[in-house]
C-alpha cells in the first residue's frame, strides 16, 4: 500500500489521500491508498491516490484500495467509507477486491465509490470472488474496458441495494455500468443506469 497497509487491524475515521505508487518494472504494486488483508475500514475517506506501472497494467491494481484474503481467519469489511477520485493503470480504479472463498467473504457496506478511473477494467470497483456489496452508491466512474462502474468477472458475488449510475466505459465495445459474468453472481434490488 502506498499510504497504509492494514493487516488484520482496523482503520477508523481516517483520511488517506494523495499517495502514488509507480514503477516501470515487472513488480506488482497494489493499493496506492490502502492495501488491506483481513481487516476493517470504517468511516474513512480514501481519495486522490494513483497506481501506475508503465511496464504492464496487470501489475498495478487498486487505485484507492486493494483488499486481499490473508492468513487470518476473518472477513474483510469496508463500511461507511468514501472512495473517490482515485486512478489505476490496472483494474479497480477505486477498489480492487481479490479472491475470497465460501468460508470468508469480503464485505463492502454503505460506501460511496465515485469519480474513479481505471485504464483497464472496473473503474469504480473490481470484484474477484465471494464479495458482498451492500447499500453502496457507485457513480461517475470510468474504465477503458469492461465495467465503468463495476467489473465482476468471477463467481459468487452479491450486489444488493446499490445504485450503479452514470458510469462510463470509454470503449464502445464494453459495458459502462455493470459487467458481471461467471456463475452464482446475484444483483438484487439495485438500480443500474
């Protein structure tokens, strides 16, 4: 993480802004604002962070926040947090959530994910597997590929009571609002326009 690394702890009532991760080598740089494993982020604002690897876009995911399953036996939670105006050359301009499993999910609850940019997939939010996104406003995000608002190319994700509005893919070949594939993905009681 360029700004903060949370490993099993809690980030509460904080602002994380203006951090930049960059290189031009084959090194992974994830989470310009925050890199979190098995932790909690509550009542925070994560904004104005940039993740850029000129070597390859696949090496720079998560402009604002990157969440990954660690070795602790608990779920990660991001709640009541604003993630805005971040950018990533790779996936997840606002937030990238890496693979979880049926025993442990990542939970994104009552968050505002807005005005983020990805030069790949998931301008606002990129979901791998086993993620719950509940009561979030995902708006005005941009990607160069699939999912200007949300990209969920894997399985077992739930999007519930969310507004996914006014997002954009800059390529006419891709989906601007919500790109969701794989098996057992559910979108419930949500607005996408």
